[in-house]
C-alpha cells in the first residue's frame, strides 16, 4: 500500500460499489481506478481516509479472494 495520493488524482475519481454490497446495513466499500492504481474508501464516510494500492497489490488481493485466502462470511 502506498499511503497518500495527490488530492487532484482523487478529486477526479469515479467511485463504485461492489455488486454484492450490503445495502441493508450500509456496510460497503467503494473502489476507484486511478492513473497510479486503485483507491478504496468506506461508503459511509466518503470524505474520510482512502486506502491506496498499486495495480499489482490490488491484483494480488483479488487473486487471493478468488483463491479462498480470505474468509468473507
């Protein structure tokens, strides 16, 4: 994870929720593709902190989820 991102890169970000988001409890994350990687934020607090990942870090995370490395229940 890279830490901070220039505000102008995040200002133009298009955020989207996962298709499997929990709309009842509003417990969702949103992701945005940036020029330099991927940003993730809490949908309940869109102005709050964002997690920033390189493309390689994000791909490793997605591969891990698909491969069952994480318990998502």
